[in-house]
C-alpha cells in the first residue's frame, strides 16, 4: 500500500471514529472558496524534509490559551450568546461565523446543558505535541479528565502578535470506568452499634434480725 493511500485511509478512519464518539465539527474558519477538512482530522503531513515547528510558548501559556477558549465556549453555551467567541477569533473566523451561525453550530453541544467550568481547577492533557504547520497555525489537541471528559481540538493563528483561534472543535464523553469509580464518593461506613450496658444488679436487702 502506498504512503499516500495510507494517509487517505487514516484520514477517513479518523472521521468515522470521531462520528462514532459523538464529536461534531464546530465553527471552522476557512479561506473563501476553499473547503476546510474537519478539525478532528489529523494534521496534514508535512512536505518531505520539512519539520513541524514547536511553539516557543511556555506550558503555562499553552494551558492558558486552551483554558480561555474552553471557558469562552462554555459561557456561550450557557447563555446562547456567541459574540465573545466570535470576537476572540481571527478575522477569518469572524468573517466565516456570525454569532447566529455559531449558535446554530453549537446547538448539539448546548442542548446537553453541561457547565464545564470545573476545568478551571484542572489542567488539560495534550494528546499530541503542540506544533505549528507551514501556514503558521498552531494546533492544540487534548482533553480534561473531568466528568464528563471535555475534549478539544483548537487551531490558533497569530494576529498582531497574539494567538487567536482560527478553528474550534469541542465535545464531551463519559469518563473511563476506572476514572469514574475513583472519583465516586465512598459509601459511608456502617456505624458500630454501641453495646448495651450490662443490666444493673438489683440487690434485695436481707431482712434485719428480729
């Protein structure tokens, strides 16, 4: 099997797996007239001899980017107001997505009525090494090990020296059984019954001698 055919098969397999897992492509910014692949698809293979760039951001900066994007989407889902999500995106993202269109795209996620603000207390786990493609776009993919798990696949682009989202993709899944069991509250221990005190001896006084 040729390498090109293997890449194509892997691309379609990833789409099937994401569909089976309940994922839904959301708010993908694209160039006019150029169809964009679903953000859940694997990054395009780099040309021979070209290596993906590693972002010069600290881990804390990467975590902050993911956290800010996730919280913006969460608040938009809770209020059905996607103006901030749109305004935080790149010019391409803004031109491709009005607040009304974002509301329509996020309807399946919003209808689950989940508040995932708990992600503020935990750090995400990255599924792949953050990297920058030949177009200068940075992709961050991973999940929060919360209940439910919050998965993300975000693409960022620099605008005026700041990283802003160019494409966003988020979905929820139940936690693995082992994780759910570990976080389940422990059953209260059965209270030990206190032993009843022994009955008091009732002494009958001997009759006084006459």
